[in-house]
C-alpha cells in the first residue's frame, strides 16, 4: 500500500494520462471562473488581462512537454 | 578555477549594481507595511520573477544539474508538474483569499482560524527551520565559492552576508523583490549561455539524445519524465504525482511564507493573482537552464563520478572569458535570492507572530519597523556565526530538508481543512498538525521496512498528509463546534463572497495594526 502497488501494472500511456490530468483539472477550474472574478482589481478589461488565457497558455505548453517526454 | 579580468569586472559590476538597486528602495520604507509587504505596491511581473528566483538556490544551481546528470530529465518534474498546477490553484484560489483576509503571515491565519498553540507551533517550527537553514545556505555557498574562486570560506560567507544584509535590512520586501528581478534576468542569461554553447558543442538536441542513449541501458530513460515505480529511481511517477504534485508543491506555494508574502505585497487583487501565474510561466523555463545543462555535461563529459561536479566542469570547459563572469554572477544571484527571501520572511514571522504577539503588543508601527530591521540584522549575524557548524555535520542540509518535509504535509492538511471545512475545530487543527508531524517522523524511521525506494520523501509527504487529515477530522468531530462568529471571514466562501464582511475585516486589521 505505502508504495502505491495498485499502480504498478499501469501502462506508461495511462501513467502519462493521469499526470496530464493533473494539469487539465486546474485549467478546467480556471475556465469555470466568472469574468468578474478573473478581472477583479484589474485596471481595465483588456484581453491580455484575462487570466483564463494565461492559464490556457501555460497548461498547453506543459501538456506538450509531457507528451514529448 | 581562476577568473579573467573581464570576468572579475563583470562580477564586481553586478554585485555593486545589486547593492545600489536594493538600497535605492530604502526611501520607500516608512512603515511595517512598507517593510514587510512593500507597501502593497508591487506589480505582478516583479513578484512573479521574485517567486521564481527565490525558489532557486545556489545549491540547486549545482544540485539540479548534478541530479539531471545522474537521473536525466525526470528532475524537470520539480519545476513542471511539481510547480505549475499548484501555482495555478494558488493564483486563483488561495492568494486572493489571503489577500482579501489581509493577513501578513501564514501562522497569523492559523492562529485566527485555530488557536494560539497552532500559530505558535507553526511559527516556531518555521523559524527554527529558516534560521538554521540560513547558516547552512551561507556555509554551502562559501564552500562552493571557495572551490570555484579560491576565496577563504569565511570570507565568502561574510561578503555574501554583508551584500544581502545591506539591501534586505534597509529596503525590506520591495528591495528584495526588485533585486530578485535583476537576479532572475542574470540567471536566465547565464543559463541560456550554457544551454546554447553546450548544444552547439554537441551538435544539437538530436545529437545529444543519440549520444546519451547510446551510452548503455542505464541511460535508456534519461529522456523520460514519467518513470515506473519499479524503476531504480527516487522519482517514480507515483511519487511525483501523489507526493510532489498533490502535497509538497501545494504546501510550498500555498503555505510557504516566503512565497505567499510576495503576493500579499501586490498593488491589487488582479496583480496578486497574475503574479503567481506569471511565476508559473517563468518556472517552465527553469529546467532549460538547470536540468538540460546536466544532460549537456553528460553528453560532453561522461564519467564524472560525482554528479555535483558536472556544473563546475561545464563552466570550466565550456565557457569563454566574459561568459564565465556572467555565469558566476548568476550563481551569486541564485544564492542571494534565497538568502534574502528567507531573511525577510523570518524577520516578518519573528516580528508579527512572536514579538508583537508575546513581547510587546502595544508597540507602535515605528517601533515595529525598527524591530523588523533589527531582527533581520540579528538573523544574518546568527547565520554567519552558525554557518561553520555545518562543516561539523556532513549532510546537514539534506537532513534539515527532510525535517521540513515532515512538516509540509500536515501544514497543508490543516490549512485546507481550516479553509474549506467549517466543522474543523481548534483541537482538530492542533491534533492534525502535531499528529501529522509525528506520523512523518515515524514513517521516516520505518522507511526501510515500509518503502521499496531508497529516498521515499515523496511517499512520506503523501501519507503524512492523509494521516493528518484523518486525525484532524476525527478530533474535530469529537470536539465541540467553533462558534460561528469566530469563523467569520476565515472559511473560504465567507471571505470571497461576503463583501460586507471583507470591509469589516479590513477595518479590524487596520485597528489591530498600530
């Protein structure tokens, strides 16, 4: 149990999938936030201040990295 | 290793520039809020850069490259899955929560949510760790500088302490953050120089991969981020996902005073959130400059017995005069950014959670500012005096880091329960924290019997986190509920969705702060 034996037979592909899920969950959480919350305190509503876009770019790059390696 | 004239000139120019930039910010410090939270004036880009550079120490500069030399690209997990998801959640959930609650320190929050014992225990453990770690960091840096530049160790320790002390004591958090911005740029330029020159020497990325993979079966997984639990590695994917991504990374980015304090100095809530996301973006590049050089060293100089020698060998053999000075400046940047951040955070906790709480609660703001600066100076002197003790205990750095990992899972557990479960009581918090720490220690003592990998700190973090949650939940259910008035503003939805309450809290904090 302490060594996560239940995952010992999991294929490399499924392990990679589970790891990528760890990035997708925060992305979905970010996308689900209201516009008001995302821009709260911002000086203006310019598109570059949309933090959902920031999260999307970061997660996109990370997923590419985990697919490549 | 000797530096040429141009290298020495660049290094001295850098060190002088750092001191000038840092001391410049003294003129903005008039109150404790200016000193500890940079007057809540910091922009997101500066905070994000500071978060990233504070996370990279001089030991990492050498250690990460050495680990990559031994284990391969899997070490990059610490900056990718071991940082990015936790930073996104920190940015969108926890930082705005702390920011709106108006707290200075994590122990302060724990004290309000639970009780004085939890606050004091957390503050004390954190302070002991940072205080002793400062001495260890300074000594390790002195040893490295002595090896690389031929300086006497204590001279290197004192020079480092004086430079860091000058800008940290005078300019507080704003000086620390702005100096960190310069440090990160230097580190990135230095790291990029090694990356480009190394890949050029090897004939490109493809040639490097081919060369390393042809070295034998033990290098077959050097370019795999996801390693099987059966592989001979301290970093199997199960440990990376459960121990690192789900416990240690959130504990670091959500419950670490050094990190959180920077975001609390943001000029507004949007900047506070954006700072951590910008930090996450920059963090993705760290493996390029610290992990990939380890692979480059392996491709160029296979057979180095001690992986930690890979970085010095790379500098010596690869870099031309001028660039060597730049990389040395980056090395200094790495060590100073960690020391200044630890110093500033420790001084904040000493002043707010110990001195103001127990010794002189009625001191005015001017007095607390003097005390904050005094503590910063005293901590630095203490670190210099205790630095040589490290030489008496080989491996003490690793030992201290292991002790800290005992503390990370339980802290995260009671923070999450306190924020998201109204039913958690003060006794639940105390039992969860204490019991979790003891469980970590027990798992560590029994590691030979319980775990199949050599250094199971990732697994210990996960199980102590779960154990801590279980203990806190059981103890909470067995003890009376906390009165609703006590919980107002301390449980997540109350802070984020109750504007009226936030105004009350802000007024309370202003009244509490003399």
